[in-house]
């Protein structure tokens, strides 16, 4: 067993350094994971560009998976009660604090925990190995994690974004507006929007309009089952596109809209595409990216729109995400096409550049 581990440390915006850290001792309630790979998320892209969470120096990477190589003796089961042993493959989920209002009073909504931890978004400490862009990751006590042995590495790296989409659709379902015949519009076809589209398909919803500015992404949206696609860059104005979208939705607009971009103008436009009596789920603003204006009369009151926000996921969403991924494969959705790049850890800078320049869909950092 090695005594040190390589980690890609983001030392300043735009700058990674490979550093070697001692592999820490593992206590009875801890684990050591040999990382195999980790997806690059838009959040990593933002951290890479401008460090909005003020984390530098930091070991990023939160969409990862790897193998248990050291197992504290008190850990026998994962967060779903499935037994774990050395050699099993795992993914981690959020680490709720257990004592804030959300943790104490709404245990089904620990995604709203005030002090929620996530591997790959922790400030640096003496352990250093706190994110998946490294050879090893130390799992601390009271973490949530799941045994996903048997799934391919690409499948395991898609679980975290799948959980975001599953949670968004669960939130949307609380409005009572998602039915077999609902015309749904997905705005933004990055990994999150495409995953939302796939979740909708697995639920049997098959009238889906996809909107994006990138034809490659819209092409994949079609392969995922979008019945109509709109490239907003090809219209002189949003109103021109809106008129076409209405034609595509019985002259009324969409019964439900998922807003999956981090763009304020898009967030405002989303309301215009909802039909009277329809619904909207805002997923796209994990980071503050600016504000937008809506017209409370036309966009909300007069249409009686039911809107929900969606914030990451709770540990309970993970088993649902596994079931979704199985079902997606079962109905032949091309999930494997979501991972477009596999780039070794030594070339992490390149992986982040591909992500921020939107050259692929999901970029995976591979650790040997
Ligand atoms: N709510 C949450 O918990 C949560 C979790 C993860 C990510 N997110 C957020 O979701 C968003 C989407 O994530 P992603 O990884 O798919 O990002 P992404 O940047 O890859 O995808 C966004 C897509 O939106 C498209 N877009 C931009 N402007 C548009 C417009 N005016 N109309 C239509 N499409 C437009 C882009 O072309 C792009 O394909 C990000 O902003 C991310 O921060 C939210
Ligand atoms: Zn992410
Ligand atoms: Zn809490």
C-alpha cells in the first residue's frame, strides 16, 4: 500500500498543482477509497474560473466513485443498509450536519441542511484528501455513501447528476401537474437538462420540447426522446421562438417547464413558456449568477403557475437515482453518450477547459 497520494489542488482560479500528501490513518468509523474516476460538474467549472465559494486551495471533484481499500471496523453497511466489504465500489452523497433545523425537523429534506458537507467542496484541512480529483479519498465518520458494485465506472460517475435530476422531478411531481399527457419543456440541455429529460422518459412522459443554443446537445436531446427541439440562437427574438413553441404545444405553452440553465435571461423566459395552469421547476441556479425580472401579472398570477425550486438531493434520492439509471438502460436511452470525454488526472486542467468551453457533455477525470 502506498504511503502518499497524488491530488490535483486548485491553488488559484485557472491553476492546478499536483501535490503528494501522506495517506492518513483510518479510524474505526472511517474508510479509505481508491478513486477510479470523477465527472466534472459545472460547479467545478465555476470554481476553476473564479472560485465563487472561496475554497482555494482545494481538492475538487464530487461526482466520483472508487473502491474501498481500508474499512473501519464499525462500518458494515451503506446508507441504504446494504452490506459493504473491502473491494466494494461506492459513491458518496451529502453529509447532513444532524443538528440544524432542517436535519432535526424535516429529516426527509436534509438537502436543506444549513451546514451540509460534500466531498469535493470542502475547505482544505490536515487530511487534504477530501475530493475525488485525487488518487485516494478519506471518508469521515457519519458520511452517507452507497455500495454500487456491479455498475460500470461511467454509470457510477453519472449517479450524482442523475440524483439532481431525480430530485428535480420529485419536486415537480409535488405540483400534481406531471401526467402521461403533460407537454413538458426542458430549457437547457447540458448534463442536468438531459438527465431531467431522461427521468421524464422513464416515467412515461413522451411529449417533450427541448431548448438549447447548441445543436450537438439538441441532437442528443432528440436521441433521449425529445419530440421537438428549438435552438434559441436561430431566432431573431425570444418572442419569435415562443410563437413556434406555442404552436408545438396546442397554442397554449408547455404544461410544465424545467429551467436547467444558470442564465438569468433564460430563467425569466422560462415563465413565458408555461401555459395557464401550468408548472415550473427552477433547477439551474446552484450558484448565484444574477437576478431576473418576471411580470407578476402575466407570468404568475394570471396564469396561476405552480412553481417549485429544486436544491441538490437528499440521501433518499440516491436509491431512486439507481432505479432510474436501471430503467433508462432498460428502455434503451443512450445514457452512455452523456460521458463524452475521459481525461487522466494528470491532465486535469484540460478536463476543466473542455468543461468550461462546453466541448462535450460530461467530462470524466480518470484516476489509474
Ligand atoms: N439545483 C441544483 O441543485 C443544481 C445541481 C447541479 C447543477 N445545477 C445547475 O444547473 C445548471 C445546468 O447544469 P449543467 O451541468 O447541465 O450545465 P451546462 O452549462 O452544461 O448546461 C446549461 C445549458 O444551458 C444552455 N443555455 C444557455 N442559455 C440558454 C438559453 N437562454 N436558453 C436555453 N438554453 C440555454 C447552454 O447552451 C447549456 O447547454 C447549472 O447552472 C448548474 O449550476 C443545479
Ligand atoms: Zn455536480
Ligand atoms: Zn443540518
